[in-house]
C-alpha cells in the first residue's frame, strides 16, 4: 500500500513529484494541472493528451528519469487507469531494482 500523505498540501512522496514532472513535460500539461493530480485522477481515456503515442513516449521518459526498465509485458490497461495506479507501478519497478 502506498503512503499518499500530504505535508502542507504538497505530496511528500518524491516518486509522485517526479512522476508529476514527467507527465507535465511529456504531455505538455499546465503546471496547475500536473500539481492537481491525485491518486484517483483518471489518466488514459480521460486526458486527451494521453493517447497511445503519448503512452509510449511517457514509458520511455519514465525509464530514463527513474532508471528502470519497463518491458511490454509489464504494462496493462490498469497501469494508466489513474495517477495512483501509475505511481504504484513505478514504485513496484523501483522496489524490484533495489
């Protein structure tokens, strides 16, 4: 289970912050949109910026920024369901790297 604790309104999880930056940069999201992403914020199918081409670009960017390897078999429909499921996916990949 992820700890989504908030400190002064700012998420204290560095993975979440880095993932927000990644989404902001790849999808060209406004700063306030990226900052407003919550664990239950829907992504794929709800954000017009996140189409199938953007998913491929985003996965490559996540690999680069987090130093992880993402195989095609690692990703399924639930991975991009919400910001929380994507963050949990990255957390899981980081945990296996340690």
